[in-house]
């Protein structure tokens, strides 16, 4: 049976309470009659034979590109770059899609007699991956063959010797990328596309670049002009990346792009209720929910978090395409929209959402308050095409505990950003102007980024910039069930219950608001008409 | 306010005071009043909800899909034939059902010597008078058949509720058959069970007798025998109507007789209808034997004078009057005792 498309439910008296993520917990909220709930399409069927599909993609590339075997020859330098720990979410069950693809690329390289092969994690300014995380992403065969020989590296955006300056775009944007990638005869990029924002020229132009490059599009002005990040044709972030990507291509760097689509089968069977529509919950779903939520309610947050971070998603590959970057990405993006798109009529005064425990930047870590803001305002708010789900001046209500809690290993600069910068201003433009440079060049943060597992010093700024479009657009942001002090530090309003939040929202949008709830998981993209 | 935003104004929850000053205009211009949403409304409604303990209600705007049929003819009884369930059923049958049956029905078993040397599986085809018939017959089967026997039971009666279906499957090893029409699924299942080595109890009349007389036999037993080549053992039950007749509410002790006939198989070229008639005749002979004796019944059969199971085609009172007299009625003989008696009320039960 084919998966059912997404749809918009009009809440009536008979509608059961709606499930909200609330960090490591869940809440059931009865939304007022007349509200709308946007439900995602059901996960599409996975490829029955991913290996054959990958091989077919490598042999039948899209765009102006020869099949991969024709690009491989003895004596050449081959570099394989791949997406880091931020994708997919949650990390997928073994075998990871990167392993499946890279093993086939390496098979072809071995058959062609290519000796000089290196693998690079395209992590930009993200934290370095641990050995366990790399083994999970690549599999033991690849890790054991390359890592001990120093042929598996993690991109270092602060190693001047390992970077190559490509030039400037016609908009004056500096383009600087990983030297090994730039000097290779062929750069194969292996991507995972979970949302429409991923992939394309962004893979290399962002994933293998440096602060010098990133600052041209990771800034408040660009983010405010990206409406939204999920619609590359209306995203200034993507436009900038495309300019950079084309410059990279013009410089003679040969990129063979491999992009993969995953289905939205996000949680294993014990959490099946998360992906179901509430009125379709079976007895098993209801008792699973009760059991899980009661246990979680009595579990310390740290333990609950650790439990959730052990969850591996049953994601499966639905498509794979390879070849020239733009031709490949056009197909990939269309696949994402075909799978995740939901047509929504009109905007709303109030948009509600429940935020989970995980975002791209806290895998195996804590979703600190800055990441909560980024997840809600940067990611969920931007899951639209045409117009935002919520009208200009409207209210966004997020449900999350928003604890004043940070992982000092992964997010050291976040702590200082939260304490020192956000206490002064929450205006993205202001904090960019006054504080960004100092954090980006702070030697201690640079040291932690290069040698430990810390996000770059400038990363919390980027997280805040992700919120810039939403902050500019919204009249207020309310966090239900969050730590009031942390929420206020973010510049948002705390509310203890959804009912309180709706009362607060009415002060902003008027006494008879419209309300729309973004129901996730699975993830969806709203096509707002 | 965006143009599209007017389509989903919040409506007040039940019991919440509306804001009269806002007047009309909910869903677009034609809709009702724009009303205020209050937090107390949410709280009160959420308090009334029993979800997720109880099953969720369905939004009115969502059409319900047709319910997945898993009762009636679609009920899956395979679980009841797994070894642990068979073991539990055997314990129940031997330690509860059988003593109770003997206590209530005091069965006299005749003709079981016909089953000596018969290789199973076989089809036991019996007349049907009472709900007591199945447990009584099962508990009186020779041991080598008893725990390897399934019962064909009416899908519309024994499998119309979950608890009834589960109970019938467990306690009687019943599986559903459609008695109103030929059903491929139930025929396939019965044939498969026979081929898997299960003996089968079937009541070819399709239901209990409403008045004590027999009913015309359906062709199911004959068809299954023809299809699988397994023999049919005609069985006659006598007296169970007095324990619990159709429509009766209380059990009454009485003596019963269970008569097993000679196993029969379809003759070469004999179709199911003719074979079914032969099975019915064999049961009629056993019925005659239960009220007379073996020799008398055999001679009447030889002369073609065996009384028909269905009784005379006369007015209901005369059919009741003509019912064979039993001299071993319940207890003090109130229902028998050598007198013709009116049958007890025939209710609407099946």
C-alpha cells in the first residue's frame, strides 16, 4: 500500500489530544477547536536493493559527467568527502548510508588501480567525530583500512596549511576550501539529504570551507533573506553557496557528487506512536506511550537523554543519484519535496511545535538553550516554501524544557555566548557586529575545535543567525515548560502550560487567533499557499 | 492578519463563555461566531479526556476506514492449535469438561467399537440438539481422537465477539464456518486441518434443532470427505435437548446416549449431495437404534422404514407430540416418565 500523503486536520470536539515532543519527554495537549494540525506524509517505501541502486547511480551519472569508473585511473589523487555526525537524525541503524556508498566507490577505485585515496569528514566548523561515531558512519572495514594510515581525516578549518584559497566570487565572497580536496584529481562527495536544505554546492562550499568563506553567508543579513532555507530558489544562503560552488567548479576542481534520499522512518517500533496520527493509535501504541512517558517522567533528564541518544533511526534509502552537482541536487531536492511536502492553505496567527531532544548539533550531547532556539526558529520555523506558516507579527509557541545546561566539551563557546553575549543583546546584527570576530578568533576555542570535540568558537553565533529570519518575522516567541531564566535569556517568554502560552499569545495577536500545530515526527515541509 | 488566516479561527471549547461582542464569523464569512478561547476551556476538556487510557475518538472530518475484519469467518484460530494451547485444552477437557459432562449428561456410549482400527483423521458428523453437544461429544471421543479434534462452529454465533471467539477456539478447538452459504475460506481451512491430521466434528444440520426433530443435512461433511478422502463417522446424540434445549436457560441433568456408526466413505462416482443423504440416513438409523435396539433399527433400515430425522410434516403441535418418548427423563421424570410431553419453549437462540 502506498504511503498516505500529509494533510491538515481541522481540530474538532472529537479530535483527541495532540502529541508534542518536549525534549526528552512528551506532552499531550488538547488544542482548541478550529485549530489546524499539519501531519506529515507517511514514510515512503525504501529501495529494496540499495547496493544495486548505488552502483546504477555511479555508472549512470546525471548532468555533464562521465560514469565514475571512467574518472578513475592509476596514479590519480582521489578524495572522498562525506557528511558528518549532523546527519541523519537520529543517527541511522547500521549500515549507515555513507558506508554503503563509500564502499562501492572504493571498490571501483580499487578496480581502477587508484592508490592515493583519502577520506575527509566535511565538518566545516562542527565538532570532530569520535572514533565510535566514525566507525558507525563508515563501518569497520573502511575505518580500519584508512584511519590507522592517516588516510581518514577530519576537515580542519583552522589549519592554514590544509586550506587552499580558490578566489572571490563576483559578489566579493572569499572561497577557501580543504587543500587535499582542492588538489585532488577527483573529489567525490557523499551526501545525506534529510531536508531540502542539505546538499548541492553547499556540500563542498560549506562542508570543506573555513571561517573566511563561511562568514559570507553565515551572517544575519543572509539568513534574513533566506525565505526559507528549504527553498533554495528563495534562499540567499543557497544563492551564496551556489556562487561559491560554481567558482570552485570553474577553478578546475572535479567534483563527483553523490546524493542520497532517506525516508522519514525516524524512530524504531517501540516509539511507533510518535509517527502515528493520534486517533489511529492502537492499544499497543497507547500503552507504549503511557509506559514510555511514565518512565521518562520519573527518569532524571541526563539518563533520559542518554537513553534517547542510543536510539538509532530505521531510516532507509529511497533514492541515490550521482554526477554533476546541480543536476544531481535538482533530483534530490524534488525527492525531498515529493516525500515531505504538505500543502497548507494560508498562514496562521500562532504556530505551535514540540521540540525533540536532538538537533544536528547535539548528537550524543545536550540540546542547550541556544540549540533549542536554533531548532525551533532556525529549523522548524523554516520548514516552509512560499510563505512562513505563521504570519508576520505572529507568535511561535515551542514546547521544550530548555534547561540551562551545556556540554562543556562540545559547546564551550556556547556557554560564554549564553552568559556574556545574550545577556547583552539578542539582536543578531548587534551581536554579530560586536562579538563575532572575538569568538571566531579566540585561540582557546580554536584549540578546542582543532584538538578536542568542540564546535568552533563562532558556532553559537551561527546558531543565533539561523534564528534571524524568524526573530525578524515573529511578534513573540513563547516556550512552554522551559526554564524561565534560560527562556528569558533567549529573549523569549516562558509559559508553564499551553493554555497560559495561548493567553500570552493573545496579547500579541489579538483575542481570536488562528492556531496551527506542526506535528513532527516525521519531518515535513509546508507548502504554504 | 493574512487573508488565509480567517479560515481557522479558534472556537471556544464546550462550557466556555463566548464573547458576544465579537459576534459572528467563524469559518469564513458564513461561519458562526468569533469566540474567545479560554484556558479554562482547555483544562476542563483535557480533564474529561480518558485518552490515552481509552481508545481515541476520531475527528469528525476524518472518514473512518472500514474496520479490519478479524472476527467471524476471518477469525484466525491458528493460535489455538499450538502445542501449549493444546496442552492447556487437554488438561481442561480431561479434568473439567469431561467430569462435568458425565455429571450432567451421564452419557451412555454405544458403537465406539466401530472406531477401533480406524485410522484418523476422520469426520464426525452428528445431529445437533443443544450447546451441550460439542463438549459432551468431545469428552466422549476415544482418547486417540479426543485431543486431536477440531470443531466446525458457526462463524456468526461463536465468532461474532472477541471473547466468544477466543473462548470457543481455546476450549473447543473450534474454527469458524459460514453456515449460510458455501465459503471457500472455511472449506479450505477445514480441508487443510484434515490433511494436517486433525479430526473434525461437524454438525451438518447447520444449527441446533428448534423443536427436537432433526433438520436436513447440509453437504459440508460430504464435500470434505469427498475432497480429502477421509471417512465420515455418523454420530447420533440423544437426550442433550433435555439438558439445555435451544433457547433454554438452565442446565438440567438427564441421561444421554451417544451412538457412533460405522465409518463411511463416498462410493466411486458418488457426488457430495448423494453422499450427504447417505450420511443423514446413517444418523437416522442411529437415532432409531437409540430409541429401539440395534437389531430393530437394522431391520427397519433394510426395509427402508427408518423414521426420518426431520419428523412428520404436520402442524408444530403434532410434531411435538410425535417426538420419541424417553423413559429416562431428568430427575423425577418430569420431562419424560413415559408420557408424551410438550417440548419446552423454543426461544430465539440459535
